[in-house]
C-alpha cells in the first residue's frame, strides 16, 4: 500500500516574506521502503465528560515500530481543546479545527506509551486514525 501525507503551510503576513511550503512523506514500515499496510480506520470519539480517555493503548500494537497517528478536534468553538498525552507526558493541545499527524513507537518496554486525550468540555468530538506498522 502507498499512503502519502502532505502538508501545505501558507501565509502572506506571518513573516516579512510570503510563506509557501509544501512537503510530502510516504508512510512506510520501520527501516524499510515498504508502505504501511494497516490502519485503524477513521473514527470519531465523542466524549461524555471532561475525564481522560485512552485513545490508543500501546499494549495493543507492536512495540517500537513506525506507527503514525492522526488526530483532529472537530469543534467549532474556539476555546474548546483536547489535551494530548503520550506516555503520561502532555505533548500539546488541539484547539477547535486543529489537527496533528505524528509518529508513535507504541513502546511498552520502558513506559506505558498510551495515547490519552482530555477534553476541555463535555460532548466534544475527536476524529482519529492510526496507520499501523506491524
């Protein structure tokens, strides 16, 4: 399978010159040129409260691989966010409309490398998907 991720960054007023950057990457298995062949499927999680939720449990995936994770906050309310944690460390907040694509090793040998989310309000929806390197 060939899966390509592309990002375009553009702005006419962020810097003194216009910003126009586009880059792509083919999602491959660890240490090879073979494309990732499995995915969790695009899903949505609607929270019922502001408790922390485990989105991906590392123990369910092969340890130390080249998994990729996609997250998107579907809220349209600017102040609403999801706190994103990996292995108990906060990596950031996804505010309304924000998204992220990042690598994930699913390491289970030294730490519990689960991916957890905490919504800032009840009844928020997070869109998510994992590209799995088995």
